């Protein structure tokens, strides 16, 4: 039986941890929707981009917003996908952004003394945010054959709102968008 982790109070940590839950581990990836399922085309070119103004900071800032017990999982994702390229660019610890405050955030928030751990040892395999109608499922954190399911059942409002009802299935090195029968 799969235990469902319910987000009952603060949604803040999961604004960062959704990246760990839903990023596909694909060697040689390109930034964007190649490794992260999106329910809209909004900013799809910026997801995990390491260039431009919005191309970094997820980790440097994110470590300060998540629960301490989740830090090893976030660090694991960084080390697997971004650390080598950032260090080669002379910008360790997610400081490749043009924003100078990212370096300060990395200095303040980075868990230098905490080792990385596979997210499967730290995070639940299923997460429910009932208030947002958002559900995330993942079978493991190993490679491009991991199976990920992202269901956004409620629409979000506001600028760049996203229509609800979409379910995205990823697995076995293939991304497949499944939509409800209405075709939304």
C-alpha cells in the first residue's frame, strides 16, 4: 500500500521539493520540459536553465525554505544534475545566476555539513495537496526510467494561471501527456 503524504499546513517547502519529486533524471538533458513535466507552456524554456536571470537559485534559495530533513534529497538532486556544470563554469553551489544575492543565499542556506541522500530514502513516494488539487507520485530516483505522475486537478488563478484537469505520466524514458476526454 502506498502511503500518501498530505500537505496540511505550510505549502512553502513543497514549492521547492516539487522539483525533486518531478524532475526526470536524464543524462545530457536540456533545460525545460525535457526533464520536468509542465501543465502549461509558461516559462518552459527556463525550467532548470542555467543561464539568464531566472536560470538558477532553486537550490541556493530553496535550502532555506525547506524542512531540514529534506535538505539531503535536494542536495542529491543538485549533485546529480548540476554540480559538475556549475563548478566548470566557476559558479559552485548554484551561483550561476546574474543576481549577486544568490551567492549570499548559497552561503547562508547551503547544507555544507549534511551529506546528500537519495530522495527515495528521505521523501514520500506520493504527495497530496488537497487544497490545490495537486498530486505527485514517483516510484524511485534512479535514472530516466523512473515513473512519475503529476496530476493537477484544480485550476490555479491569477497571472499565468493553469487549467486544471491535466495528468502527466512520465516513465521508461518517454514523456506522455494525458488529458481528460474534454481535450483540455
